[in-house]
C-alpha cells in the first residue's frame, strides 16, 4: 500500500529521443528549511518556487500546528509569519510528517528546546525509520523522547524547559542530524557546536546565516566544525528556491541512456555539497554540460544540458563524494546498468536506512531486469550491460520509496522490454509533476489498475 492512498502501478516502455526543457520542482531540502526557519523568524518570510510535494506540504502543516501563519498564494509562492526562536506553541494534535525523514527530524530539532510537547507519526515507511540518531543528541539539550522500540515513530518529544548548549560529533554523515542539532541550538544559550568527520549538504548553515544567525564553519583535524551562537532574533527573508538537483537526476539520467536525447534542465542548484552525481556522471563519460552559471540566494545555480551518451564507462565512485549524492545513487545505478564495465559504489551504508533499504530495493529490481548486482553492508556494484543491453520486462517493488519508483521508470525508457513498478504513488512526495514532465519530453509512462 502507498503511504498516501491506493497503490498506483506504473509501467515505462522504451521510447524515442527525450527532448525539450525539463522544469523540475523546487529543491526539497531548501523548501523544508525555508518553512521551518520562516516559522522561527519574527515577521513575514516570503518564498517563491517552493516544492509543493507531499513531504513539504506536511512540513507546512506542521508549522501551522506550532503556531506560525503559513499561507499558500499559488504557483509556488508562500508566506510564513513566524513566532520567533523559542516561540512555538504546543500542537493540539499529532504531527503527521507523511513520508518525510527530513521533515520530521528537522522539526524535532526545532521544537526540542521549546518548553512544549509534540507527538510525531508518519506513513508506514517513515514509521520504520530510526529516529535515535536525532533524539540522542537532542537529549543532550535536555529534551526527552518516548517512542516505539528501536527509537521509531510514533514518538513524543518533550522539549527542554531550560536547554543547555551542546557540542556534538555526528557518528554518521547526515545533514538531517546536523541540521536538527543546529535548529535545537537556536534556543539554547551560548555556543552549540556540531563536528562532522565528513562534510554534508550545508543548506542549513547557509540559510541560518541568511536569517541572521551567527554561524561559523571551520575545517580542522577533527573534521568540519560548525559553531552556532544561540538565542538570536531571526530576521524574515525573501527566498527564491532553486530547482532540486535530486529531482533533476531523473530527466538527466534518462537523457543519457535514451538514444538521440537532448534535455535542458534549467535553474538547478549546484551547491558543492549536493552536486556529486553530476561530477560522477561526467567521470563516466556523460555528455553533461553546465550553462549560464550564476548565484541565486547564496546558492550556485546553472542550467544543465544532458545528451545521449552511448559510450558510458563503469567507474569506482569516490566514497568521499557519497554525502553529496546520497539520494542519487538509485538513479546512478540505472545509468551504470547501461555503461560498459562495473560501477562500484562504496561508503553508502546510509542508503540502507532511507525511505527503504535502497541498496536492497535497487539490487533486487535490477537483477530481475537482467542486470548483475553485488552488494554488501555499505557497498554495491553494478555490472553494466552497455548501450541497448538491459533486457527489462520485470515488475519492481517501490517499497513506498519515491526515488526507487522513479529510478525503475527511467530504466524502462531504455530497456528492451517495459519495466513496471508496483506503486508509483509515493512519487508525489517529492516530484508530483514527474509523469507529465517526462511525457512532455517523450517518455511513455502508463498507469494500470491495482
């Protein structure tokens, strides 16, 4: 079952060239943070280009529940009248974060140093995901959490009435954990410090600074050290959300493997902590270029042009790049299936605790479609079959995971026989216009009765 309703089986068939412009939605990570920090500012924050997928809409509803005035003005334009740092009200009902691990973990951090309680839940997929990685550092501030065994949702957080600042070294590379600690540190006195052995996406640090918080980042022998001065008054902002590189991955990767394709994906955020996929694809021999490079709202942006690349080569992906492309490995594995040689992906244990075990889900589906895959606890490899060499024909389980569903649908666009997914419904959580956008480019995606 889909976490958002009746399953929606989908099938993707081999198609002609994908051509045209792919206007993908706004960046999901930045959209979540814009709503949350807008709710913690004093005054009106205005946002354009907000991703209006289910994950972000759930965060908007949560901010209303905590007392902020959140208004949808149409066409991706929103406003948030914030309540100030430490000003969250206690919600009257359970906070349902749907499928969003980012949403629930960031919101937990934002409320953990307020003297209130809140109960969180989600869909079947989210309720299986571990929350201790966030609740453990939040406990250092003085917050308490009560959830199901294994630190899983539903879970009640009792915020710290007298929070203390924290110095915390993240045990795994996770922008969600880092961001939750920094958001909690906003309402703690003194300096809250997060130490990352491996740098992760830095949208939170950039946006916190934009809202007026004092944030210092330094690379040391310990790793990347981020220091936040607590109890600022955040200033409302005007935010233009760049397009999501994680969503751009799908039309880009599809264009690389479908003969004759030439697709332009405009206004993509190319934050160095997010652009690892595009670097990796170019190392594989992809015809992928950046046009009109510029900066918008403190984030590097460019237009991406992706063309069919018949001579892709398997490579060893730099493990140090994993944090910058962790959500893109499923799509990368599809491109790897059409490359010559083996693509090895190491240091990706985080994939096993996403919306699904993404290594297991992709390995199982690729094998069913005739591709050889090997995997271990924190690695996997795809033995490419070259251009035109993927048989296809299988139905793959999406496991309530939007990125798994979209990855197998782009596989079907270049495989020799159609590829189906048992439920494409979760795609709406991050990329609600995926089907019409891909169909306008020339893809053939059909729905069937469940």
